[in-house]
C-alpha cells in the first residue's frame, strides 16, 4: 500500500538512455526509488487538436435500443427489462 504518493509529470528528451529530471523536482526525488512510465509525446500530439468529447462521440457500444430508458432495470438484472 502506498500512502502519500504524488505524481509528477514533465516532458524530457531522452538521450543515450538518460532522462533529465527538471531542477524543481531533483531535491525531492534524490535517492528515492521511483516508478517511471514513458509516453511518446510526439505520437500523442499528432491527434492533439481533437477534444475528449470528439473522441468519445466515436465510441460505439452494442446493447438494447431502450438501454438509456431502462438502464436501472438492466443494471440490476431484472428479467423483464
């Protein structure tokens, strides 16, 4: 269990397998074991102009046509929903 874990996000350029931690975070992280997740910022920026809602509009689900009307009945498993 982790208590008090804080996430820090920053962009860096990888060079020879090394990432430089920005100066404002170095003292707090010095000597600590950290978990690192790398995301290629360049590939992420390619669709950066599209909003979250625009991407959500493309999500398609399959379900009964009256799902929005009878959601509660379906979620609790009523047989005659």
